[in-house]
């Protein structure tokens, strides 16, 4: 095969994989419907559908030179043709081998290289009876989202099949690039809001200035007359006369300036409204590009439940409602594994064996119901419930005690609701044996963690007999979200609005100490109180404030956990754009990301799940005025950070300041070197790859300068080759930290040792 032919075949096979995923889903859905449909007329429709899909898939496989898949499709087509001609009955005995054939095709699709097209049999296509007798290994795990690399766009929001004339396939990579570009426009909108506000503030200041001048203008005229001197026969004071004349003319200039500012303010407000509307529309439309119906994810779930039930000797069916509700593709991808965990939990722990269900007066076939509904414009509710046995709270308490998470006496005092909530704790499982399905106690902990990272919450309800219900509240969109802007220790932070349970002001006298921890009473319930500045290790909490003034408090919560965080001020709520952190700051405790405010300042976005963990370990040390332990002598040490990335620069500055150091920053090596010659510093932390002057050359200049030659230099870089490390040593760096293995404790250790 020539090179152009190979390239064409590669492209053709990539297209085939997308098409094949759709045909496989059509056949799977049709087979599941046939199992539930006894009516002959309805069965004929389903048989016709799966036959057409198998025939189309066979032809596409032949065109893409996938002979093995073509052979399996021929076997399926023969089987479906015999059902269509009523030569064979679509019975339960034929469904299992048909599903195994689909699993084999799915496995071949997911493979790469020659095995994908390898023939399934050496002597032609296996016949119908051979297919029925074929044994297959365990089914592959559920596939990723259908058409994961390509999204098909169709006009309109109605859920109906679209023809090739009104649809187009676009790479998800291209759509993501357009979405990111649109999201970046939010910063421009916020900046316009800030500039319009600045113009209004300038107009207000000018108005104050004019009013004050108007008030003293009569005094100026009296002063001019009194200092004229002609009435006393003395020469006039010409210097004072010029000053008074300037002041009088100043009023005219002031009025002109005020008018100009008023015109600019009106123009800025008009531009703000127009640009804001355009950005909002662009952002909303861009978000919709990657909105997919829940059915895109849920299409594989009925087969998953069916196959898992068969493996466990149970009869289970999955009923889905609201699958037309649309969510962000990224949310669907992130929540795929948590949904699978919940469904596995329902099948394994919830649904009883058929014979037991019959003895209990239940249908032999258990039912799991998955319901998706929209709560408001920004959230969806997902309910996953089963009609099984419900949670055994006694076993849950035993598991918690066995894992050492609670003393036995405390566990016995828990009510059923509190006991049920413990299943979300890591390593808590009521399964007597670890299997490929359950027993590790990690599944539900992963569900809560994933939902929390997305700004969602998970709740559980259970009753013996009726079964168990999991309730998830998730955002329908990612990237931008509503955030509460707060101030703590003279720094700005953003907290996701969805995780703020309530905002309050608490008087110091209302703070009580219970078992060594500060608490406040909210709605008749005691809630632990911690000081955000202390939790973030930013310094003494509440220092310098009025000890009698009410304290602003945010009550944050994930699931059933609630903690009140005291802050300096609660400033505003606004839409913000999430900027993810990259190495070396990809995982900073208590920080989920960053955002650029309209003023141009960078504000870290707090990770509420991390904050709750940190609050639990703070204890009574979080009391107001508590002293944070700092390194010896750290308060007198002054550091310079040279980094061209604004996010990395801000976070490095925050890490070092949290440790008690005084930090200044520079955007590149040249600015850093100029600062070093103008001011005194005890240590330099520098990136290597920077414009104008890189970190290696900056270090070399420091070593060549007599006044700076002994200054410690720590290089933090992504360059990790042996040659780069040796160059760092050659130019005189004292420490060389590689970003891919970066940990903030390593940085602080190096700084403490060298500064």
C-alpha cells in the first residue's frame, strides 16, 4: 500500500470508529428493548432497527478494511435476519451471545494496530448457530462517551435524529479552543465594569472638589479685595493676586474637566452594557457547543446494569428519565466513573437475589431508576434509586468502628441518617469480601470527592424495604461560576457560591468554646468556627480589628459537613473565570485555581473540600488572635521571586509569605537584577525560561557582581535534563528544583536552609 493510501486508510478508520460507536449503541438499545417487549408488533420494529444497524456497520467495516468486525457483524445480521423472517424467535437464549458479540466488537474498536482488523475466523463468517454457542470472556468496561473526540452539531435544541445535510462533525479540540477564547472575554467584561466604576468614582471626586471650591470662593474674593492695597495707599500684592486669579480660573477648568469626565463615564457605561451583552451571548453560545444530553453518557448504563446483574445471579433493569437534559461534556466525563460506582453499588448491595425478592413479595426483577431534572438555570438534580434492601446501618457502624474511624460508644449513638452518611468515608464498606465489584470502600468516597470538585453535593437516603436513593446536585456548566469575593489577612479570595450555605455577622460575645473549639449557634445548631486567615496560615486571625465589632462569617459545606469561616470582609458576588493551576503549583493545599478580577488583581479560588479538612485539624488554635508559628528569623528575611507567569508568580509569593517571609516579585530576569541593585534581599527564587534575561544568565550576573556574589539563588524550572542541572551548578545556583517533582515543602526547606 502506498503512503498516501495508508494515510487515507488511517483517516477512514478514525471516521469508522465514530460511526461504529453509534451503530453499536443502536443495536444495544434495541436488544435491551426486545428483552422487555413481548408485543409482536413492537418487536418487529426493534428487530428491523437492529438489523439495519448491523447491516450498516458491516458495510462500514468492509470499507475500512476491518475484516474481523465485518465477520462478527455478518453473524449478527444473519441472526437478526432469522428473527425478521420469523425463522427463529428472539428469545432470552439468543440475547446473551448477541451481547457478547457486541462486546467483542467494542473491544476490537478500542484496540489499536493489526489486531483490530484480524479475522475472527479462518473459514468465512460464523453462522447463526455458531454465534449462539460462542463463549466470550468477561465484557469490557463501559466505553468512554460516544464520539469522545468529535461532537455533532445540529440546528435547534429539539431531540430528534438529524440528517447529514443539517449536521457537521467538528473536533472537540477545535470546539474547546473556541470555548476557551470566549471564556477569556469574561475578563474583558469584568475589566470594562471596573473601568466604568473608576470613571464614576472620578466624577464623584471632581464633584466633591467643585463643591468645596464653590464653598470657599466668596472667601477668595474677599481676600482679593483686602489684599488689593489701593484703599490703604499700599502697592498691591501681585503674587497673591496671581494665585487668586489662578484659583478663580481653576473653577472654569474644573467645570470643563467635570463635563468631560461625565461624557466619558456615560460612554464607558454604554460600552460596558454593549460589550457585556456581546460577551454574555458569546459565552453562553460557546458553552452550548459542548452541551450534550445526559443520554450520551447514560446510553451504556442499561447494558452495564444488565451484564453486572447476570454476573451476580440477579435480575435487574435500569429505568432512565430525563435523559434529554443537557450538561457540559466535561461534567459528563468527570462523573462517568462516579455514576458507574453508584450503579454497581445498587446492583451489588441493594438489589436482592430473585428468590429472596419473591419471598419478600417483590418482583423477581429488581429496578434501578435514574432520574435527571433541572433545578434551575445552573444546576441539575440526579436521583439514582433502587427498590432493594436498603442500607444496613448496623453493619455500617461495625465497619466504621473496625476501621478505627469512631469509638464503639460514639457509633452506637448515631441515628440512621448519620450512619448512612458514613458510607461516603474512605475504606468504609459493608461487603464481606473484596471483589472486582465492591469491598474496597472507595467507590462512594470517590463519588463525593468528584462531585465536590465540580462544585456539587451528594446526599443519601435509605429505608429497609423501599431501598436506597442517592441524590446529586451538579452544575450544568463548568469554567465560569458565581463566586463570593472575600478578604482575609488583607488578601482577596473567591469561594464558589454553590458551596456557601449562608452568610452571617456574629458578635464576639456569641462565640462559645465547646471541647476546646470555638462554635457559634446558627438556627439552633452548633457550628464550628475557624478563622480563615489561620487556616490558610496567613498570620494572626482578626489582628488589628475592633474586638467588639461583628465578625463576617461564611458557612461552607460539602454534603453534611458545615464549618463557619470568619473573614475580614465579604465584598461582592460575581461571575469569575477559573484559571487552572499548572506545575509546579498543580496541587496547592486549599487552593483550587485562580481568577483575574476586573481590577487586574489575581485572586485564588479556595478549595472548599480542602478547607473543611484543614479546619478539622486547626482545633482551638484557630481562636481569634492566635499566633502562627513562623521560622526563626523569617520575619526579617526579604525574598525576590522572578517568574514570568502571573499565576505561578502569585502563588509562589503566597507560599513564601505564608511562611512569614517578605516577598517582592519581578516579571523577568532583567527586572529582577535591577531590583537587586536597588534594594537588599536575602535570597532569590527564579524561573529559568523568562524573556529578556533568563534564570541562568540572571544567576551568572549575580555571581559576577561584587555586592551580590554571595546572594543565595534557588532556580525553579521545568528543565530537568542532566545538562540543564549542570548548567545551573556552573552558573552558581544554590538549589535547582524541578517543577515536575515540585513540592512546596521542598521549596520552603531550601529557602530556610539558604536564607
